[in-house]
C-alpha cells in the first residue's frame, strides 16, 4: 500500500476527525486543520510526526493558501484534499440577516473554493490527486429552515461538477460526499440559528416535527471512515462520483453508478447525475 498525504479541513470533530484517524491508522500522513488545534493534541501525541496540526479558519483566503503550502512543504506532496470544514445555519429565509447569510456562504462555499484553488497547482504539477468535497443530502434536495445551508451546498456541488471536467486532463479526481443524518454535532453546538419571527411560530413547530420524523436515527461518523478510504482507493481521474448515505445509516455507501466523465443533466433520486 502506497503511503498517502492528506490535507483535511475541520478535523476538531465529526467526519474530519474520524477520517484523519482512519488515514493515520493505515500509515498515511495527515495535515489536519482546525480553528483550535488544541482539539488535536491527543492525536499529535499518539501519531507523532505523521500528523501536522494547522490552525486555520477557512474563511481567511490568504491563510488557506498558506496552510496548503505549509502542508506541501512539510510532507513533500499532497495526494488527497478533503474540504470538510463547514456548519449548518438554521432559519427561515425571511429570518436571515445579511451577516448570517454571508457567513454561511463564506465558510461552506468560499472556504472550500480557496482550499481547492490553493491545492490545485501542487496536484497539477504531480499529475495526480484527489479532491473530496463534503456536501450533504442538502446538496441535492431542500427542506425548510435550512435554506441558506442548502444554497451553500448546491453551490459546492455546482463548482465541483465543473471542476471535475477541468482537472481530468491532469489526473485529478473529484468526489462529492452527500451524507444524511450523522451524529456529528451538525445541528448542535456547531450550528448557528437566526432569531425567529413570531408570525412563523406554527410553521417552525411543524418544520421541527417533520425534521424529527425525517431524522429519527443518526449514523455514527466513526463508521464512515472505512467508506472514505474506499473512495480514495477507487480514484479514477476525471470521474465525478457521488457517495451518499440515507439518514440513520452508519456508513457511506457506494453510488449506484458513477456519474460519468460529464456531469450533465438534472439531479434525481439519490442525487446521481445521469447523462442526458
């Protein structure tokens, strides 16, 4: 097995942390970013020089480019870039402030965009690499009360589809991961919420009931790690692949089929794009 070098954003908890651990456990090197690198102290103690903790707020354009360069300079190459950092914002569309809307897009869209742009010169020079974009079931459908979050994930999906076609000649693969409900604190302390408008009180209550029925059981993010490694092993340049999971499942499943080398057509069903 060839050793890989990973760059993973948002590794303080959830998917990012579990995938970092999985990569380290199989003998890979990981540059792990977090806004508070103290959350990585236990991993640094256990895995030593195989882990490079980097303090990073992905909304900082210059810091993103510096972090990617630091990782490349430290390990000598980059093989897998995982754009995982992000959060969910709860609020009806009318309830959103400008600052709240901009903050959601800055983190979930521009953060991933800047890291992707920062990594591409290194991946192009190598003529190899794999960019994994952590989207969501919210990137292929939409529910009330998380409209701006959906907007951010649909934007991520859109530029990733274009990206897959643009970087295929350089041997670079792009994968979108679209998880359903997992116990990642996405709706907990890591989320943000708008102040509700009184006139929406009953609509909010109905939305909360619908969500509790829709997400009755959350999957274990630790169980997703094996699926993440499988995605990397299946890398095939230029093929945009979607990997999704239904709410409550504790693993990432392989898609029914690859979307093919052209990401064209409309999203249907589980989010697979089929050629027109």
